[in-house]
């Protein structure tokens, strides 16, 4: 059930940022990878062996943009969690996506290159732990969300979409390597599609529904 008109501003913001955010994040990854190609190669990154990617992008000459992307992504995920609380107030998905947002914010701590001669520093350890926390909060969050989608006719098709995304991201999260590209693309695509559907349900075209 959708909230009343006066409660929909947050959900419109959630839907809008959810549609724009993945596109901007993905575009920034491509731009930074191309513009910092030589720097990333110096870290022993290769397109077919994406070691220290995308975290290593934050260490390059334009790294501030990657750090900002981690921050923005974290805030968008936390906003998404607040929106879920309006749609599904009793779902644990709300808390899991909020934790995922915090984890993405923690990715702002700079990582140490894998082949660095010095031991990993505390910021790098925090960064690595945040990446793990992001994975283990987003995936259960998606599972919890799919169970909520099944209960609403307007979301039932997205329950199947969510499970399809889960089937893809679980092995790619574990395998790493080029599978990392598939993991990120699947997450971004899923998030964008969910947000686009929310916008269709609650956007400006339906101000009185």
C-alpha cells in the first residue's frame, strides 16, 4: 500500500536519486578508469584482472571524485532505507539497507594497494571490512525485500527480478576478478529498475493516487 499524498515527498526523492545515482556512479567509474588508466596499471590493475578496482581509483590524481562517489552512494542507500520504511515498515530490509549505506560511507577510508610493500594501515583495514559489510547487508536486504514484493500486486514482478539479481550477484561477489564487473552492473541495474518502478507508482504523474 502506498502512503498518502503528504507522505510521498521522501519516496519521490528516493525514486529520483535511485534512478540517477546508478547512472552517475557507473559513468564516473568508466571516466575515472580511462582518465587514470596509467595510474591503475601501475597498481598492477588490468581490465581482465581488476585488482584494487574500483577502490584504487580513489588513490589516483582524480581520486577525490571516487571518494565523493562512495559518500554519495552511501547517502543514497541510507535514503533508500528510509523510503523502504514507509513502504514496508516492519521489514528487516530497512535496517539492512541502512547498514549497507553506512558500509558504503566507510569505503571513503582509503585502501592500500594490494602490492604495497608496507603492511596494511587502519584506514585500509576499515575499507576492506566495509566492502565485506556492504556485501553481507545488501544481499540479505534484497532477499528480505523480495518477500515484501510478493505481497503487493504492483511489485510481484520485481520479486522475481530481485531473485534473478541475487542469483547473479552471490557467485560474482565470491569469485571476484572480471566477475566484479558483473556484480556491480547487476546491483546498479537492479537498483535503478526498482527506483524507476517506484517513480512510476508515486511520481508526479500520479499526484492524487
